[in-house]
């Protein structure tokens, strides 16, 4: 299958949305930002060229003024709270997590509160009161305490549950092959996932489609996929790449996905 043919299923699905007068909402979340790097520059350049708003999940305990100074120039970049230090506290047999039940809740919530205040101070113009748990995992017992810390929403991975304790702005398509090459996944596989997510939204789901990236581990395959995805979607009238803040505001009012053009 040629490179062009790999993307044909996505073109056909988007054309179906256009014919129905509908617009699919996408958003972009990139995890593990800490400081300015060439990889971060590449990501911001790619997103900027296609006018794709970017949400960076920043690790509070590892970041500082250098990233704040760099992002001050980027109006289309938002900053969310990526745990505290991205430290795994699970046992050797458990799935990696920083925000699990292994430690006292007071200690975990204390770190999250500190991280919230730090990033709010460093990035006042682009701070987003959203918690992105490292490894997309958080002990359910902690979630009811998050609004008191200032968090307005939680962002993990997978389809959002409708009856959760707080608003969710999730991601659904992760471009990294974590269990194999630890680089970019195959284009055909990712295109198939995007088409499946679009089909789900067309059938009635009211959730934006979140694309998840990790700029620090991107290889050529990951960058090539992102470039092709942005080129395909940014020009298509059936796609709207939205800032996370706008999606959260709209979610608070009413469902906005699958909107009419």
C-alpha cells in the first residue's frame, strides 16, 4: 500500500462528515514537557504551521523559568499539570503510576496543589487548570478532592465515562508504540484508529477526539505521521482543531461534538 493510499480511509471518512454538514472536533495533547528542546521546537513549529492549538502537559517538579520564557511567545500553546515529578510509586509488579494509593492521599494531593500553583505562576497567560496524571492513571479516591485544589477537569486516555466525578477531556489515539519500538506507530494502524474514533462520533458520541504525543521520544515515523495528519486535517472543512480551554468551556455549557457546519 502506497503512502497516499494509507490515508484514503481518513479522507473518505472526513468526506462523509462534510457531506452530512458536520464538523469533527480534534485536540492535541503532548506529555512530559520540562524545558525548551529541539524536539519541542519541532512540535510547536508543526502545530503552528497548521494552526493546531497545542496543550503541553508539563511536569511541575522538573520545570522552571526557561520553559516559561519560551512559551511566553506562543499564544496557541496551553499548559496543563502533569502530576508532580513523574515518579513511579507503584510496586515492581504494578502498573506505573505516580498518583496511586501507595502513598497517603494528603501527600499526593499536597504535591498536586504545589504543582498547580507553580505552573499557574510560571504560565499565567496559558495555564489550564487540568490534571494530566502521569501514565494516565490516578487513584479514583483522589479525584473528588481535585476541585478544591483548583482543577477544573481531568485528562486521561480512552473514552470518557459520562457519570464521572469531574469533567474529562481525554485523549484517544496515542501515536507512540510503547510496547515495541517506543517510536512512532505505523501510519496504517493510526489512520484506522482515527477512522474508528470518527465513526463513533458520527454515530452520536459527543466527545472531542484527542491525539496524544510525546515530543521527547518522537522518531522520524512519529514526526512524519504528525506532519501528514496536520496536512490532511487542517485543510479539510469537516475538521476543527480546538484549544483545550474552548472545549472545556463548551463542555460546561452543552455537548459540542459532531456539530453542524
